[in-house]
C-alpha cells in the first residue's frame, strides 16, 4: 500500500509503503487499510496538520451508490469499504473511494503527462493492464466498470491464452509486465525476475526476449489503434513497469500506430510521469477536489 | 437528405426527402443543402412558424472551432459549411452542425431506445458503421473524431479485406448492410438488392446467405464485447438497415455477447426506435437544446 499525506497544492508532506496482507484474506486487508488511515491521520495531527479528506484507491470495481468494492486480488466481494472507513476515521472528514488506475490517470491529468488534454488515455502496463480514459474533458467512470482495455481481445486463434478474467486472448495475457516475464519463462524454461529482466535480455540481443517483446508490441499497437479510432485521444501516456524500457517501447509503438492510421487523428504517445505514486497522488487530488466542490456548493464528482 | 420542421416538443410539423447531388461534386452538395434550409425556413414562415434554430447533420468529421466539415462521401474537404449556412439564412437563428450518427444517438437518448441511460451505445448498421457513444450521461464528441467503431479491426489474417478508409479488416467490411450484400454477391456471383435480400435469402434457408450472416454476427459480437469491456454501456441500440432482420440479428448477438462476458456488466441489446428519422430528430433536439441553453445563459453544448 502506497500512502501519504498530501497538501492542497499537491505537495507530498509524508509518504510510506505498507504491506498488503493478501494471503490473510479480505478482512485482514480491510483492517490493514483502516489501521493505515487512522495512523496516518494521527501522524498528520501530531505534525500540526488538519486532515480534510481521505482518498482511498483500490484495484477493483466500486459500487459508488453503496460504497462497496469487489476486488479479486484483495478477496473483497461487495465489501462495504466506504462505511468501514467512515466508522474508523469519524465524520469530520470527507472520504473518497476510487479505482486505482483511474486515480492514477487523474493525477497524470492534473500534474503529469496528460496535463492540458481533454481527450487522452493513461495506460499503465504492470502486473495487469487497465486504463483511465479522459473523454471530452472528464475522467470516464462508467459506473466503475469502464476502462478495462487489458481485457479486450488482441490475440486471436490458436495463439490466444486464457486470461485470469476467464476470457481468451486478452491484451493483458500478452502485453502486461507479468505476461512478458511469464511468456519468456514458458518459451525458454528460464524463470526471470519480471519484465525488467526481459527488457535487459532484449538489450543484450536475446532472441527469445525479442520474440515475446515483438508479440507484446503488436498487440499493444492494435490496442492503441483501436482506442484511437473509437475514442480519439490526442495523447496516450504509457505507465507501469513496462515503460521502464523507455524508447525501446515507445518508439516502435509510435511507428506502428502511425503506419496503421488512415483518417484518424494521430495521438502523441508518451511516458507517464508520476510512476508508482500516480495512484496515491490521484487519490489526494480527487479528495481535495471533493473538499473544494463541497466548499463551493457544487455537486461532487 | 432527410429534412423537416420540428417543434420544441419534438413534434414533426413537416418532413421531406431531397436528393443529394453527390455526382455533381462538393459545391453542388453544399448549394443543395443551403437551398433546402432556405426553402424550409420560407415554408415555416408561410405556415406561421418562427424558426429559432437550424440543425444540420452530416456524415463527416466536423471541426467545431472552424465550422468546417470533411466528408469523403460528399466531396467536402474542410468545407466552411457553418459560415455558408449562416450567410444563407441570416443571423437571427442559431445554427448547429453535428455528425449524423451522433445526432441519431442523441435522438435515441432523448426520445428513443436509449432514454434514461447514462452509459449506452447507438450503433446503426447501414451503408457504413459509425457509433454514437453515451458516456457518464453525455454524448461523446472527441472533437468530432470519436465513435468510429466501424473502422476498428474485427477481421484478422487472410480473411481481412481492405476498407474504403484504407485500413484492413474493419468491422464495416464485414458487418455493414452494404458489406453483407457485397460479400453475398462475391461469394455467389449473384447480385442482390441490398442486405434486405440477403436477410430474405437467409430466411429461405440459403446456405451462402447463412455464411455471410454468420461472419457478420461473429464480428459484431466481438465488437460489442470489446465496447462493453472498455466503455461499460447498460444498453446498446442497434439501428440501420440490418436491424430490419429483427430478432434474427438481435437474439444471436445477445447470446453471443452473454456467452463471452465474464466480469463485465452485461448490456441490454435492443433495436433502435427512430429508424431513418433519427438523424433529423437529433438535429432538431440539438438545435432546440442550443436555443434553451442560450436562453438560460448556459454554455452551449
């Protein structure tokens, strides 16, 4: 869990990382979250700050009406996270619950690679792949369901593998950081230390690394062309572990997308800027925006 | 050109259809449009109505800032349609320029099959395929570029044909009404009277009609699954000539989409309700909404 205390201007006053006790089950994960929030609030008070709002982002599907979260990774199923948070921290603070990737996209939009755009995409390629879509100036919610670009099909026929989601040929099965490491290991029988090692092997001229990399690039290119055709972003910010490859990733994506587009508006393809802190910063921005909206009497987002 | 006079409550006071002189070139098409608008305004005045706004929808890419339209079908390339319209009808009326399919979607949202939805899709399958996307309660514009679902790739490998747009394997090459008729003719050597005849042959048990139909359904199912995963609509309204097939089209799409979804929210798949008038009604709704927004001092949409 990446967490911190963030001032209204986006300055990070304190940051820390805590373990997520996944193996202990959903209740333990929730308890660890509540404990973290309470302890951070105590630390803020001890440091002389006033906590105005708490932003929590999770890798799951949020039911905004009921304040519940379903997240396979955390063993949560319609878990009443919002109510538990409110009970734990008291009623003086605003509490905001959001999807982690969408929060990351919000941070990139507010202070990162997507600043100034009205139609854009934040696409972190990490353990999984999800996307934050900015459409006509707003971050898309789709009642919590939108943005699952990682679970759209870009591998066809006999090459398609089954995804953890149950579908076949999802982008995530071929182009996530986890997929690159897994596919390299399956291909060579050699277990590697994540996508980072595959990228190192690629730089050293390893032929198997080149194959799994090329396959990932082909699927990603397809996905960006599809997204560009359907939603017309002016900028696409790639994040997550894979973007550690830098231009090795970005240059062929740009060339591949450019070569495929005919009538569409061509997006810039850039690296995301906020790295692993994007989700935390987005949680803070969303929480502060909620405070500002409340103060101005506007409807909350 | 489908045109009419529409009251503020959506009642159609007059409707007519005029030819589009495509073969005479872009200037002739524009002149015919201007003439139509002027004559309809005169008719309205003669009937004792006051024209408050003119809504014009076109099958092309609109540059909202400059009021220009590019539309291959009409031989328009950055043609200053808005300025010409304003010059032709005078400055007393609001003029609104919009994309025809998005306007159709707006009408379905206001009075048709998408009424009451906040995340939904209008997908007319006609000569071509474009889509109107409703996301978080708003019709998506993407600066005029969004919604080109017909030009995303759902035919792969050697089966992919080149599309008029220059790309390969577009949905439009296999699942538009025009594609069905063309593919049946190519397969059998027998020219048919549009998709309608293919649908009739299908009902009569024609094996070739069954093949082209099945291929269209497979690509459409893929497209709806992709769209559902990415944008999470609660309802999808299919329009255009193909929906004349009714449940022959809709039932297998529903079954196909249902069978493929795993974690996604399943959308209703229904027939659009407004038929060929959707674009005209959408133009009118958009124009009236512009008038209402002006009167209330709000920003125009």
